[in-house]
C-alpha cells in the first residue's frame, strides 16, 4: 500500500507543506529518452548545470540498488528514491524496472517518479504494482491550443503527432492517468512550468482541473529560457506569487522547489553527493525530443 499523504509531508522533501524539509532524496538517472518535445527543455549529459533534464550519466536498473546503498551511507537522511530523467520515465522500461528492484531491496524507502504523462493512462497499473508512492506529472496546460504552443509534438506509439492534435492526446492521457493512479492510492503532485507569455493566465485552470482529476499538491516552476524559448522572459517573482495564490484557491501549493538535476543526491538546497555516487559516465544518444 502506498504511503499516506500525511506521512509524505514529514518524509518527502517535495511534499513538505509550509516549510523546507530536512529530508534527503536520491535521483536515479535511469531514463535516457523522451517522447514529447517541450520548447523550453534541453536535456544534457554534464556535471555542471543545476536544472532538470541534466545528468552526469545514465545508469542501468541493476545499478540503482547499489547507488541507493551508497547514498544512504553518505547521507543518512535519505528517505526518497526518485526517478526524474534525464528523459521521461515512461518513454522506456527502465524506470519501472528500477522501482521493482528498489521495492524488493528497500521496502521502506519512498518511491517517487516524475513523468510528462503521455503514457500515464496505459501504464497506471504498472506504476501501482511497482509500489510507487508518489507520482509527479508535468501538466503545462489543459487547453490544447495553449499546450501546442509549449510542446511542439509527441511520439505516440511510433507516430509523430504535431500541434493541437498531439496536445489533445497528451492532455487526455495526463488527466486520465492522474485519475487512475490516484484511485490506486498513489499521491499525485502536478508540476506546471510557468511561461508568462504562453500559460501565465492559464495556471488557475490547470490547478482546478488536475485537482478534480485527483492531484493532491501543486508546484509552479519558473521557466528557464532555453531551447526554442530562449528569447522568452522568465516569470518575475510577482508573477510567480500571483499564480501560486490563484492556484491555492483550488489545491495545496508546494513552494520550495529547487529545480533539481536528474542525478541529484542529498537534501534539496544542501550538499549534493551526486558526483560521489555516479562515478562512471556514459554516452547517451539523443532522441528527437527535448522533453
């Protein structure tokens, strides 16, 4: 049975309400590829950028248990094993394989996964069976016209689908998948990347919609201008505060996001032990997407 939300607020740093948590997490970079093309995203293999979509390496599922063991030895307050990239966790089978191994080796650790949600509806049963406690879904819009401005295309069952048609599929699968995993006992957090010139006035509608679907907590992430959005401005502090206040009319809002790397290890905002855990680097072939 998945860990209840009340316990997550004490043991999971991304579910702490009201104040920063002193708990730690290890991100296991087992997911190399992606299946959507977000215009703000640039996945990289390096050891110097502190942002999502970046990792110094990609490891195999069978290496993950050893990584968790070393992380706990280095940082005793590790309570969470998560997978957040560098690609999407459901675009390849490796994340779910990893969680099955972690479930057996460390049954008490919180298992946390992030996804863009394109395959969430059809993979919901596997997510529940793998013992995942918390799922983060990035939902940037619930209006296909707006989503199509953020995400250029999707790769869905071998077919490249662009524009509004692809956005409609993505949003439908996200909301249906959130409902399924939430009904199965998994706590759902939704992330929205705030792009002021695109979805700045749409965030409250996203918050209301994902709450109705079954999401428990909401996180608004300021866009980092890069890739196709490199010339767009990031949101101001006032805009972030305003959108958070609007979202809080519908759902609890998490306010301490550190925009972590896909191989981050330790307490968010504190010392990162990633370089001590992930010693071997591998070359990763890029896919078409920057999800």
